[in-house]
C-alpha cells in the first residue's frame, strides 16, 4: 500500500515534468525555429522540423540582412531612439516623481491628476496630433516662426524622440516609490544646507534604484517595440528604425527562398531584447510587480 | 513669533519655486505632446483635413460617415472585438494556470519561468514574422507539419477568411501569456501560506481552496491584468500588418489598422482622428465598466 502510493506520486510527478517540458518546448520553439532557419542556405529553408539543427551552417543570411538590407543602419537608429528617449524619460520622470512625492506647492494634486488622466489615452489617439506638431514645429527643418514652409522635425532624431521623452506612467511609478522613502532623510540633509536638487540627485536618486531600473527596462522594451510612430515620422531609408526596416523588408520579399534572410533580420531585432532580459531577469519580474500591484 | 512665521513662508515659497523648476521640462513636453494633442484630436475629428489643404469644419460628418457608410470601419470594429474577447480570456486563464504550476518548489523553476516570459519581451514585429513562417502552407511549414501527425491535411492558415484571425489570436496569446503569469505569480506569493494550512485543517480540498482562497484574494490582480490586456488588445495593429495585411477579404482588418490606412495612406486626417477618438472612448468606457462591476462584486 505504502509502496504503491509512493509509486503513484512518482509517476504523477514525472507526468507533471513531462507536461511542463512540452509547454516550455512550445513557448520557445518559434525562437529555435527562427534561429535555425536563419542559419540555413536558401535551398534548405523548406525543410521540416526534423532539420531543426541545421547541417550546413551558413552566416550568409546575416550578412545579407546586416549589410545588404541596411539593418546595421536601422540598428544604430534604434539604439539612438531607444537609449535617447529612455535616458530623457528616466531623468525627467525621476525628478518629476520626486517633486510630486516630496515637495509641497500649489496645484500639486491637480497637476498629478492631469498626468494620471493622460495615461489613459491610447498612443494611437495621439498619433495624428503629434505628427502635425512635429511637422509644424517652428523654426525647424525650414519652417518659419508659424511652422509653415518646411518639414519641421519630420525625419530627424529630435522628432522621433521628443514626443516620447516623458511618460505619465514613469512619473507615476517614480512618485509611488519616492513616497515610501523616509521623510527624515530630506529633513536632515536640509538642516545641513543641502540644496533641493542635490538632495534629489545625491541622496534620493541612489535610493530609488529599483524603481529606476524597472522604469528603464519598461521604457526600453516599449521603445524597441514601437512601430507606428517611427513609421509615420521617418521617411528616408537612413532614418528607419529596426521595426520599420523589418516591416518594409518583409513586404519586399515574397519568395519562400528569402525566409532565411528574413529570419536573420528578425533575429537581429530580437537578440538585444533577449540579452537585456536574460541579464536583468530579476529586475524584470520585480519591476512588473512594482508597477502598481503593491498598494 | 513673527520672524519664525516669515521664514516659514519664504521657505515654502522657495520650495514651490523649486518644484516648478523641477517640473518645467515635464510640463512643457506634456503640454506639447499630450494635452494639446487631445484638444487637437477633438477638433480635427469634426473637420475635413489633409496636411496639404487648410482644415474645413464639417460637424459630425466624419462620425456619420464612419457609422453609416464605412463598411470597412464596421468590419474593423467587429474584428477587433472578436480579437479582444478571444485573446484576453485565454491569456488570463493560461497565465493563472501557468503561475499556479510554477509557484511550487520545482527543479529548474527559473528556467521554466523565463521560457514562458521570453515571448513577451520579443518585439511584436519579429514575433509576428516568425509566426507567419510557422503558418506557411508549404509542406515543411511547422504548424501544418505538426497537425499532419494527427492526420489533418495542410491548411492555408493566414490565407483563408475562416482561419486568419484565429491564427493571429493564437500568436498573441502565446506572446502575452508570460506577462499575465508574472503578475499572477506576484499575486500568489502575496497570499499567506497559513490561509491554506487553516483550510486544510478544516478539510478543504484543492478545488475548494482555489475557489475560496486563491481566487478571491487574486481579484485585484485579475482586474489589473484584465484592464491592461484589454487596453493592449484593442490597439492591435502590428500583428495583422505583418501577418496578413488586413486580408483575406478584410477578415483581419483592425481599428488601428484602418485608422493608419485612413490617416497616413489616404491622408484623411479628420476621419482618422474620428476613428482614434472612437477607439479611445471604447477603451475608456470598458475600463470604467471593469472597475465598477468587479469592485461591486468584491464587497
């Protein structure tokens, strides 16, 4: 009886692991398949699952995508857009979050509510107005003071980055974190004659590291993922980001044989995010739970 | 007394001044790229406007056109609703299931979690392209190869009206399930172990424990995931853009997709604004609805 029960649990446990294994396999098979096909020559693209591990590895698809299809340039643009907008977001949102959490000033609640309210507006709803504002930006890209005559900030890094240099979510996340830090720290620093900005920069900011890292990861991921905004605001080939480049590139390929180059291009888009995720894994999950679940 | 009072006011004045200085970059960018756009959106939705010509006020014409004459818009609303309903519930249920499977002492727990979360960190555009390849109808196409084990003939997944949208939905569920799993895991770990112990002593079985402890305590998390998933799903665009281009026969055209075509291909900014405003309203009303309905039940 006892022996049977033991065996029963062992079999049950084994089944459980097999089930989990199948599950994990299905979650990651698209990645494995992508990498596998990206390492094959055009003639072998149509092989079935049994050829998951390619026999003759070739890096030609990567060369074709990176050099031939200009993905190196798209990569650089994406890094500039993503890192640029993330840095702005981190600094402005941390400073704003601190101000809302710790400083007292008239209109504080009203302004904070305004920022919360704008969090509820979907990105697509802002697309046309943002496009028009960037296009009619005064004194840029041949525009006069009234924003007429030129193309404004269309097709520039500034045009790409500026509308995404702060987010309501970022201000909210930072405020929630700063509110929980002890008020005494600030009082003590004040008595020592510390300026408000130094209190923020040298005392509070280092303490807010978990929130900053979480926000950095979120912002970076969202920006890397962005398609619509870069699609409408960039026009020349030299300004495209990876997402736009990949979308246009795949639209030009219509044969089965080109799937290896497309998969190589997709791998180039995916790899940086996977690396960031694997390196900062702990912060990813922590950040997700920081974002609003607690309190 | 007097001196103390004066120094206090000058201190608080300085604090306000500092606050406004600190907030100035946010306020400028915010006014320019968030507040003014909202006003513009309302205005533009009542006009006929392409960048080339000055805008012309036409009242409710855009809305009338969209609801009464634009069959593609109606189709996009139907498709999007179908997509939202068909993705968020499986995403939430599977996310909860996976969270409960992984939330126990397991060998390789970290790796399993990472594998489930990995799709969520991949850019949609790349994931959509990979899945288009998996759905390819040729002989070695991965999904058709899989179903051939069960004796099912190859199906042209993305090329038939019946299967195109469901195929996209499966891909979206695959991509989002890790996100809801992580949120549910955080929620599960917040439930004190002693609740379950007490229930066990009272003779509650696993199912009863789930219904009477886990589920009620997870309610805030479920609500949170539901709202986030709904907001995300209503704005679906990249998946059909890459996988089907809205076809076949408009069976995968979505609201944001139609908004994009209307605004930036046909350059009808007025009508485009009306579409995006309608979408924003739909999301807003649904979020309020969730918050109200689920809050009431909780009490």
